[in-house]
């Protein structure tokens, strides 16, 4: 195995760990908002908070589908792009709710 491939795998593992963190953050936001605001939230914020959990999962799946058949570093860049999109959507959701 060459060094480029090993470093690409290392970067991909870090990015996938950040995807997992984004999912956990979405779950934490859902639980925190439900505890803090409770019944004051209408149906739209509940839907958006649920969407914030599934956006990183969807972004990961789409980026993996697009990255099929590409070189290792292109896959890493596509994973990073999907993570950036998921983070931007989660920030926008939190902006809309608060």
C-alpha cells in the first residue's frame, strides 16, 4: 500500500466521524429543544429538527454514491463536500428555529 492511499483512508475516517458527530448533534438539538421549549414548538420546528438528524445521513449516502469509481482523494473531497452541505443545512435549521 502506498502512503497516499493510507492517508486518504485516514482522512476519510476522520470525515465519517464528523458525519457521526453531526447526527449526534442533531439528536442533541432535538432533545434539548424538546426539553427546553416543550409544547411551545409548532409542527414546523419539530419537522425541521427531525430533518436535521437525517440530513447528514442523506448527504453521506449521496456523496458515497457520487464517489463510486473515483480515486481515493476525490472520494475524500466528495465526502468533505457532503459534510459541508450537511453542516450548512443544520446551521440554517437552527437559525430558523431560534
